[in-house]
C-alpha cells in the first residue's frame, strides 16, 4: 500500500486531487482487525467541470493512465492495488473528508476517516458487510459515543442507529 499512497500523495501535490481520505474497509483497518478486501476507497475533493455543477474523474484517470496505471472496471490499479476514487456523495461524506485524521503507513503520510464517520457511513449504506463493520466498531470500544451521536444527529441517522442497536446489540436502550 505504501507505493500506492506515494502515487496518491503525488497526485495531490500535482493538484490533480484536493484533500483526500481513505474510507471503506481499508479505512476501518486503521482501527479494527483487518478484513479481506481488494480495493482502497479514497474519497477526494474534486474541482467542478468549468461552467457546470458536475465533477469529473477524468483528470484522475488521465493522470494515472499517463503514468502506466490501468483502469479496471470502476477501479484504477495503482501499484497492485485497486483504487476507487469517490467524490463525496453528501454532507456526511464531505464532513468525513474534512475531519479525517493524518496518519502514517510505512512512513508515508496519509489521511483516514475517523472511526465515528466510518461507522456513520456504514450505517447510512447498510449492506450486510457494513452492519458487521458497525458491530466491530461497537465491540472495539474505540468509538467516541458523544461524537458519534452528534454526527448521526447532524445527518439524520439517529432513528436508523436506534433500530440498528435494538436489532443487533445487547444495548437495547
């Protein structure tokens, strides 16, 4: 992953992407036991297409293809890792990107979403694997419950959180 992150950091230095943060399963591994995954989800701030409210991933793909990295379905393979670049889909993703924490991976600086944002995003998405990840975060004791509650309240997820806790945890408040 070190070589992949070097490329991503160079993309940021070259102005291809703005702020970025690792999310998804790889983001969770910074807090939890690793799980099997083959891709890195990187949330990125992108510039709008001139004269349009839309954003384009084309500058990312052009930059990486020019350096020998190959697209593969929704990913681009960078130094052996399938990387998916994701613009923030909503205010929760934007907040998670803005509040990501800096960390090091084999002496390479990178940014990772906070555990509370990863939990909130998993709750929002709600796939079976997301529910497992939420349970792992709860069991780990790493979550700041006050911070998580504030995030969930800001993004309209408190009712969904109560449903999750009632169904999947012993804490059936």
